[in-house]
C-alpha cells in the first residue's frame, strides 16, 4: 500500500445504497483537496446484481483507477467473495456484521475484518436498511485517517433538499460509524493530505455536455441509451439556463432528424447515443452530408454487437462511424483523450462541423464517459465559436447554395433569408439545389454535374485533414517500446509508461485523438521512427491498427487487445510491454 495513494472499492447489490454512499464519500475526499479517480460498475437491473465503485484516492493527481485495493466496503458477502481475493495483507474490509459474513478462505492473512453492528448504531434513528451505507462510510473516514467533519458536511450537502431531521440523523450515524471504528479498529496508515483546493468532481459525459453548451450548441436531442444518457441528464438540468432546447425523442431516428432540422435552420445542434442508436442514425448522416448541414454526433461506445453489454466498455465503433451513411462524403471523427479533453473537443467539433458544413462524430466510450475524477478546470476560453460561411443576409446576385468553390465550402444562409431561396434535397443536385435525377436534366447532362458536385464535397476532406492534430506523444522516442492507443486509453498508457520507465524498461506513448481524416505522411513518420510498437485497444480486431495500416502501411507486430467489457488496468499494459520488450508476444 502506498500511504498517499489508496485503492478503495465500495460494493453491494443494486438498491443497497452503495452508489449514494460512494458518491458522498468520494465527493468529500475531493472537497478535502484530494485527487480522486472512480469508475462505476453496474448491471442492467434496478435491484439485485452486483455493482461497485472502484476508486483511487491520492494526495497527487492520479491517471486511472489503478490496480490495487486497500480498503473494501462491502454491503453483502458476495462483494467480499468477488473483491476480497485482490486485497494484499495490510488492507481492511468494512461490513455490516448484522447482515454480512466473511466467507472462509477468501481474505489473505493480514487483511483486517472490520465488522460493524449497524443495528446497534442506528437503532436510535429507526432507519437501519437505508443507513448502513452512511455508517460504513463514516468508519472508512477513520480507517483512512480523514476527518469526519468534511464527510458530514458533504452528507448535508447531498441531502440539502431533505428535512432537517433527516440531515441530522444521517450526520449522527456517520459520526457513530467513525467513532465505532476509532474505538475498535486500527487505521490503515494512510497519509492522505489534501491541498485544500476545491476541484470539480465530474464525468466525461458531464464535461462533454459542458463543452457543447459553452461551444454555442442550442439544440440537443437524444433517446436515453447507456452509456450516453449522462450527457442528456446534464443538459436537461443545465441547458435551459443558457438557452438550449433539449429534446428526448421517441427513438434515435427521430433524434438525428430533429438535430438535422435544427441545424438546417441555423441553430448549432448535436445529438448523442451509443452504438446501437448510432446504427439507426446512419441513413440520416448521409442526408446531412448531401445537403451540407453541420451536425455533431456523439457516440459513447459500449460492448456490441446488437445490445451487447449495455453497462460495459469497448472501443468497437470506429469502423461503424467511418462507414456511416452510404457512399463517399467528408467524414470527421474525433476521440477525446481525457475528461478535460471531452469539454475541449466538443467545442472544437462544433466549429469543424460549421466550417466544413458536414457531420462530425465525437467518439467516446463508457470508461471515459461514465468515470468520475477530480478536475482543476475546464477550458472554456481557448476555442471560441466559428460559424464558418453562415451568412446573416444575402446581398449578391443569384444565390447558389451549393456553389462550387475551391475549398468545397459554399455560402450558407438560413432558409427564409430574403433573395436567397434554394432547394435542399437528399438526391444529388446542381449548384442551385435542383435534383439532377429529375427527368428534366437527362442522363448525358447529369454526369458532369455529378462529378463536379462530388469533387466539390470531397475537397472539404483535404481542408479538414490540414487542421487535424497529430497524435499526442510522451516520453523518449528512442524508447524500447512504444504504447499506441486512442481515446480513453491515453492516461492508462501514460501511467503504464511511467511505471515502465521507473522499473528500467524505456517506453513512450503515441495516443490518437483525431482519427479521421488522418495526416498520413506525418503519422507514418512518427510511427516508423519507433523501435517496437504495441497497439493497445479495447476491441477484438485492433480497429485503430487496421485504420493506420490502411492509411499509412504501418503494421503492428505487438497487440494488446481487450474485449471483455472491463477497462484496461495499468498493470496489464505494463506486463504486455515488458513481454514485448523481451521479445515475447504482447
């Protein structure tokens, strides 16, 4: 156990209150000025089924949930059976001794069994079933050497809408748990010293929603689909305060068409879903591309195919979004790397969509979207808003919505603008918007128009390519092994690199954010300069590796692919890298 970096798991069955207990406890840690990184693991059930928060609390910034478990708060015996074997000697298990027993042979020697008689402590308040969580977390504050007052203040804040007596009772049982642990158990020896700075404690989905809002998005549509629903929840609460109209539609087909309609009328618009919902949106993405309407689409990936594992993570939708909508059109795919980056890239995606008048996909996943961490600040100032060629009026001659230009981007006005009437149809069209499939055009005359319009649209791709960023690189490019990944794996790769370097295996990281269009020549040079590449992806086929190979010819001799629904741990990546550095198979 590292005294200033503690692994905590809070586990039980859905409905036991482990979620609310974890939220209160982890938020209280952040209010102390500690750093927190937490993943929430749950099932598709309202009651029953195993759920848990896997958290890391530290005096310094942490980049992942880590590998270690030092303190387990278990609300049933199953939770001890599942997580207990991970605990090394010196850790502790907190449990309700009235209802939970420690299964024999599960815990290693030296793991303290901290049973708490919850009934005895809560009997004065008459709320045993719903108070065991607060008692347990009060005990946890003592074992970790944390003051009880900050946790109690957080309990009051969470329950501020409740009557005063409910707040008082919960604070009292939290204090009772802390005092019981103080009288009966030994602290773990943790030295968690916060700096007193109050930080945001938020998820990737919330940060992405904040980015859309700050980027000027004023219409957001969605159908609730795990794990993208957190964006909808955030924007329903915050959006109307800032002039955003948020619509929960009846299905994803309606969702995307509503967003296209809003965008067509000049409103910055976005929609969000996961892979299954994105599949339903595919036809409409082609419509937006053909009529050249800006649109930001968010895909927070989960395990597929079909409904897959709704509450597990995977990076399996890259080729779905690259192929969405039949035919060729200028696609753009961006995958944020961190919670802070979710906010930044949402703003940037809105600008790219407007500048190039095309759909842009933000590709996140459950791990990035639903984990919570302490964040110092979100970047709300550096991007700004760029509406591209959107004009407020038309003073020229004949207006041609799809005027052929060198960049491929045509002047755009909102329908109803005086002297600028035009047709926007889903069929191929000429510069005026007239459909060339109409019998009045005739086949011989339509062929050169088709070529001209197709080439016009596809010129946007080269313009977008020029403003795509190169991958983030960290470490010594002459290292023995290079960890290559995209999106949510970024900080896992960074932590694995730091561990490898500290242990004598030189490593560096290349992490992709801008996935398409790809700056092939520069990326090829970056990768070919490395000695030994290890591809790290949460999917079965190595989708980024396939894309890089097709675009640059670079091949990956070593691949670490995970597709069981759980996120990587730094330890898994370290182990694979050491094997590859020694000539083994990753």
